[in-house]
C-alpha cells in the first residue's frame, strides 16, 4: 500500500486527461505533484487538487529528474501523436527508475500491439521499458474516449450531422476518461491492481449510426451519420503538421476496415459499479450547451 505521506507525480497535469486524474487522487487523500510545462497554469493544477507544481518538459531529462525528486509513484500519459513518443516515453521510464520510483501507472491504449496504428504501436516499447525497470506497474488500456466527441457536439447540434473520416459501419468500444481516471487513482493508492494490464471499456460496441441515434434521442431530433472526407483533416486543429496528418490518415484507413472493441467487465469489476454511458455523456454535453446559451442570452440583455 502506498503511504498517504508519499508524493505522486501526475505528468501533464493540465492536459485534457491527466487533469481528470489529479482530483481523483486528491479525493483519496493523496499528495499530488503536477508536472506542467507552463508555469502560468500552476494555479489551475493546485485548484484541481495538487499540493505541489513542477515545471518541466518531457523532452528535457534534467527537468524530469528535478520533478521526480522525493516522488514515490508516477502517473504517465503521452499526448496523442506526440513526436518521438517512444523515445520520450522510454526516457520518462528511465528517469523514474533512476529516481527510485516505486510504482508507475501508464495510461496506454487498447490493443497496443497494432503495428499499423502508430499511436498504438508507440505504447508497446514504453510498456516493455516499464517491465524491464522492475518497478511496480499497472497498464491501463482504455478504449476510445467519450471526451473526443466534445469538439464535434456543437456542429452536430447546428447541422444535425455527425461525421467522421472513416466508415459509418466501423464499430468501437468507448469509455469515459473520468472512469479511467478513477481506475488510475485506485492503481496509485491501492495494491489490488498491481502488475495488471486492464482493457477499460464502457458497455456497447457502436458504429456511427448507433452513436447518431443516441445523439438524436438526447437532442430530440434525427441526427444523420455520414463519412467525412479524410482529406479534410488537414483543415482541423489536429492537423497542424504533414507527418501528423499522414499518421492520422493511416489510422482512418485502418478504421475503414477494422474496429477497436473490448469488454466492459473489467472496468465494471474494478469500479464496483456500472461504467458511465455514452448517452449520459451526451446528456451532459447538451446540458452544458443549453447553460452556455442561457448565459449568452442573459449577457445580450445587459
């Protein structure tokens, strides 16, 4: 059992997903040090439940060594399609090993053995490095995140169309990363998940038509499922570099022919409750959109 007096380093503590782990750890009385790149975000990390802030960069070994001083455990998740992800991940593991870290929890991805998907395959060498380190470990293999759909929600509401750049028939398992964050916190503060590798999925293997139906039920109108031209990815915020665009198009091509599916049993057993559902997540997005609209209407009357 990890002592409550020990410190847990949460890497990327202001990131979209690691930021969800920090409050889960704080709920359990853990002492969290948030590793961030921008010192201006320090107050955000502290308000989120961390008690310390470390400024550093995953590509700067000296800053990692400094951030790891006095730390007992590490939570690590890499940004999607991060350049040199393998080298940076292995460097993180090596720094943790040298610092005498006892426990390392890695938020990996479902099916890291898929060599055609670079964002999956890049996780396997990092997992191997963790295994070779002889640190205590837990590997989390979450399915596609519910949160990845948040950016498209306003477009769906405006147009009545839900579109992605691969086949409408491809089926995926998905998961709310808040559930993954809870599992990560358990792995970092308890011993029952030690040396385990866990696929983490909510109930259901849905294609885009199924997802559009759920959206329509929440919004009270028909939502059409369509296939976006993959070339349009170059016009989105994610497609900021030629290499990244190429990797994403390879992923879309793979998704055209194959899904990513898992089973909800493991997540349900770990949490001892039903995982959050995609429908409930859409209901939250709809409520947030309505709240924002009401606030804007209120401002327009001032």
